[in-house]
């Protein structure tokens, strides 16, 4: 980035010094005097009626100060209103919350949980979404939502999203080749290292303070107000500045409502820390997908038609608006890269008696990308073309309308995939495998994910010493958003980073924001902070104008001084805009006041307008970022074990705000991509999780990822004029391409096309064995 | 219930504590001594966030009984630096911004410290083996491994 003062540089993450010293305070470290410990009783049944709940024995235990059930909290979250805070008359999956207790110690809370007697009557359960949506489903879990034409859909179908362009039948008729496949993806857990924590303190006026590690503080505020049936002004959500990871599963409300309700009963602070098993079973998971994709192509590789039908396994409920959004946004993974003149897509989200699908890094797009980028290789193979060539032939470019009618802008597919190809030496055969039982090859894939452009607000307070305080309700789950916000203020006021402090999120102080999700933070908070700086400057310049005898419009600021443009000697220090009372005047020793005001605070809101398609149709405002990946790997044909020799990941960040933090996202994305691509899958037996812990559910260890010199990262910039300082959202696109690149390499190496993700060792070994057997 | 007596050297100071015999070392450190730098991640020895050094060797404190610390030397993240001086590993992790959310950092740093004290010039493979019990969800371990390599190359002071 040219002409910047501090943006785009690798400024040190402002939170690192606290984190490496062990001083960093996380929600899990918070305590309050007299604090009680909470535990939740969870359903052991996949689907059952609750006949009775007897809490009398639990309540009788000395030291147990609150016991609540669903009857105490008859609240259903809207959109579509299928999920109570605690089960009402029915449980819908193993792990569903039934009752909760707060006691003086964790041991007492556990005793109380064990003393609650629940009588269940089993109901039929369904675990496969394709069975659940059929006529043959053994049970209907919730009423269906509305589908095409506004009609109520079939069994267990919660959400639908459709998109179409051109004439599909005509497209298929024109095609020289039809390629049809079915792909699946597994259920995964975000598995942040810090479990979900809520420490709630409700006073006798029902004022409630909640310390928690949420990604969406203002949503917690609204929902807890609804659960407690009090006005939102009574709810204050405080998020310690450090959060031990999120990746989606800390969006919306998790344990905060239960902790608050318990605190209101006990009138004492109540801390609820999810166990690791609860993080697996009762926070939201990555929706498993079944994706049917049918493509029509010309002999020369031109795509003429594509239809996609995706079935999302919703699990037992809907996590508020997230259910509909994942169903909708998964489509972005099918429309951001390729020109498809005749297109149709239908996504269905279907209830099953399993944990609830919600926000997960990639937000549906990682799943559709898996299918589309595997399919592109299959097309290339069927046509005898190079996979890179087929991709390049069909790319959308700036100025094209994509199949959802978005006018494409700052398209980064070509530069990222070409750079990835160059660095993996595409076209040059892979070296010989190291193991005598392995085969080796390269694979490539293009990742493209939308980033939501959402609403946010921010405020900047100017302190009497001329330093700046940033107030934003965007939480930092590790990606470094606090650092980037500080950089923007430092940039705008031309001051050192040490002159800027970002305060922790506290809904009593920090202004409204729509949450840390959808790779939205950089763009929305970036703009909100930038606009807040503009408003703060306006106020500063207005105050300085009289003193400098200049027009406010002629002023600028740098290094803590306001000066007349072109005459830097006509200047005033920002701290001199505050009024020091003369010595001896009442209050003189308390510090300077601000004339005619209490604080010098400039606030602003960023509100994106919807986009419009060519016929004026409204479209949610999004941008597209790109991350192409290429891999050189060997796979052991006997064991199915994958060894990555080189993994290249090339990101289009628009213009990066902070190089080191952007590279951090690429690194983390690769770890996430490898984990969800080859290792991680939640498994169940009759709805009972069989690996809800970090031993059996394997996220990558240091031994599961390539060596440092085998990972090659780079960025290619695109010109995204809408972004703050040209930046795009990048947190999720970095995870999208990995699994398809790996599957494509496995196919090239072995001849085996694995269509189920993750590409676990067992799955790959079985696929190779079947393939070998079929060739005999 | 009889309490267990624990006499241990914790971060260089002799301490005497009385704890419930079932209490874990992690609970004693975090709850009784307010040494919250050591983190709780899984309570099952799976994630390594609670790693501390017992007589110089890394242990997952969530799977160790507090009573087992009797007569031992315990080191936590709070004990390896002062307000003025960071441990060389901390310096290097800081310089490379090796962590993102930072929740695994204390355990990771303790495991790395034990490694370098035992094996000052580890191979990359040995580094990866030494921290394989410390899960990081944010970074793919790139900066973490590099930082340990850099400190090993310079020699631990």
C-alpha cells in the first residue's frame, strides 16, 4: 500500500505482549465475590417427550441456590422460533439442555444435576437428512419452512434458498458433455481452545451484567433481555479483550441466557463454563452437506450449464438467523468464480436429531467449494484438458454479472490461481514419492468466499493528553481486529500506535455492532472507525479553528497537533483544546475540562446499501475475496495416509491492512483447511456422539501440518474500491480451497476420486482398495 | 475430609497449601493461587493449555493431582519472566506474532522451554514432537515452530 502512514505495515499485534506473558485476561479467568458455579443437565435421548422433571431433591441440597427448567424460561428465539433456552416438553438431540443449576461449588452443582429426575418417553428419531426430508421419514421434528413460490415445504425442511439464471434445459441441450456427481461433507466443530464462558450477575433491580466470550455482544444483550423479560437497557454485556478463539461457534447466544436466569433466581453471580464435551455437543457445528452437481460443458471446456442441489443437515434446531443465512450464503461458493450462463441452485436445510448446525468458518461456502472445485477437475479429466486450463477458461472477470446477478468487481481468481500454479510449478510432474508404497501428484483449487458487508458503529474519544480511545463492539477472537482498528486511528490522526488505546467491548460504553462473523469485521469496523475519525476531526477542527483564526476546513492534524494546511507553524496541541482551570479555582487539580461539553467523542455509523442486480433486484451487500491453493502430496496406497510435501496458499486481501496479520489468517486457514479437510469429523451412533473430545476428534497437532519450509504463502492485491482503504474481508476464504486441492492431487496420484470430505486416512484407504479391486 | 498438605516450590517461592485430595494441580494454581495464566481447555489432558513444568518436565496440570506437587518444583508462565525481562522464548514469540488468540500460548511456551532445556538444538521434527500435545487452533504452528527454531539457533540464555 502506498502513501500510508501506518496501514498495510506489519504493526505488532497490540495484544501479543499480554498473551505471551500469561497476563492476558480471558472470560474464563473472571471471578466475582460470592460467585456460584453452574452446570447444565443434558438430554441422553436423541428424541423424546419429557413426561416429568423432578427437581425437588436437587433443590434440597444445601449450597444449591438455583435450579431452573424450561418452564421457567418459556422463550423461543425468533427465525424460526424452534429452539427454547431449556427444553420445554421435548428433547430433540443428545446434549439438548433440559435443566440448569447454580451452587456454591462445582461439586455441589454436579451433585444437584445428578439429583434431577427426568422421565422421558422416546420418540422416533432421524439422523440422515435425505431420509428426514423424504416421505419415508420416521418423524417430523419441527414444522417445515417455506420453499419455492412461498409454499410450505416437505418433511423436516426448515429453510430453502434458490437462485437461477438463463435457461438450464437449453444449456444442457447445448452441452457436448454432461458431468454429474454427488459430494458430501462431514460435521465439524470449531473447537476454539477457550470453552464458552458466561459469568452473569443480576442485581435486585434485574440489572444484569454478563461477562462472556461471545462474538456477538449486542445479540447476547437483546436475547438475554428477552429471556429475562426485561428491557434491554438493563442488560450489560462485557467481553474481556481476549477471547480464546471463536471461528463461528461463539456467535449468537450460547450459555449466557442460562447463566443470567440462574443468577436472577440466586441473586448472586453465576459462572457457567462449558465442558469440552458441551462445546462439541451443544454449541453449533459445521453443517454437513450433500451436494448434487450437474454440469454441461462444451468440448473446449466452456461451461454452459450448471445445476446444484444441496442438502444441509440442520441438526435439531436453528441457531436464530444463522440457519437461513448458511442456506443462503452457501450459494456464494457456487457463483463467485465461474461464468455459467445457464444456472440453477436449490439449497435445503433439513432437521435431524443431531447437534445444531450454525456458523462455522467458511459458512457453507467451504462445503460448496469442495464440490465445485472437485467437479472442475473431473470435467477437465473427462475432456482430457489440464485442470488449470479449464478453470482459467471459465473465470468471471471484472464487469461480468455472476449467476446471482452480482456485478463482479476486484476479482482475484486469476492472479491468485496463476501465482499458486507458478509456485507449485504446475505442469512439471511431481517428484518421486518418498515412501515405496506411496504415489505422488499435485492438485489445485480456487477458493472464493463472499464477505458480508454489515452495519457497525464506532466512536473515538480524545483524551485530555491528546491520545485516542477507540470504542467498538467488535470482539477480537485472535485475528487482530483490535490492532487494525488502532492502526486506522493512528493512520487518520498521524500518531504513533502507542497514542491509541482500544477499550474492551462493554455495551454500556461501546456502540452498536452486528457481531464478529462472516469475515465482516475489517470492512464494517474499518469503515465505522474511519468515519468516527472523520467526525472526531470535525469536532477537533471546529474547536481549533477559533483559536487558530482559520476556517475549520483549512485544518489538518498530525502528531497530536492541529495545524493550518500549508502553514504548519500555525498550530495548536490537541491537549490545549482542553481547558485547564487556573490554580486555586475549584477543581483545578482534577484535570482539564472541555468547554461546553463533557467529552470529545466523535461517533459514526456505517450502513451499507443493498446492491442491485441489472433488473433492479435487491441483493445483500457483499464482496468477494479469493484464495487459491495448490498442493504437492503423496498418499500411501496401503494406509491412505497423506503426506503434504508443499502447500501453496495465495490470498487476495484487496489491500491488506496489516501484512503480518493477513499472513496469520492464511496460516491459520491452512491449519483449518487441513483439519477439516483430512482429519476432523464428528461421528455418531444412533445420535450419540462417539468422539466429542479432543483425543478422538483430532484437530491438527504440530505433527499433522507441513513443515515451515513446505508452506508457501503470498498475497496478490486487487483494487476493491468499496473497502476501507481498499481492504477485503479475509478470515474465511483461506479455508475454502484446501480439501478440493488435496482430493484433486489424490485423484491425480492414484486414480481415485474421493467424493466424501474429510479425506480421512480410513476413507482414502478404503476408496483406493475399492478402486484397485474394481480394476482386477 | 482430611486435606492434603502440599509443600512445593512454585515459581521460585516455597509455598504451603492445604487442598482437597481430589483437587487437580490446575485448580490449585488457577483457583487457589490465582495463577490464571495457566489455562483450562479440556480437563482431560488433550489440549495442553494447562501445561506447567514439574521438576522441569512438562505436565498437563488438569490431569495431575495437586497433592502430587508435594515436594516438587512447579513453574508456570507467570514464573518465567519479570516485569523487565521476558524469557527469550517469549521475546521471540512476540517478535514473530506467533500466536493469534493466545489461549494456547502459556502451555506452548512451557513445553518449548522444557524442550530447549533438555535438548538445546532440536530438529524441526523434535520441536513438533515436543509441542504435539499443545493444540493451537489459530495458526498451523508456523510462527510457533519458527520462534523455537530461532531461539535454539541463538542459544537459550
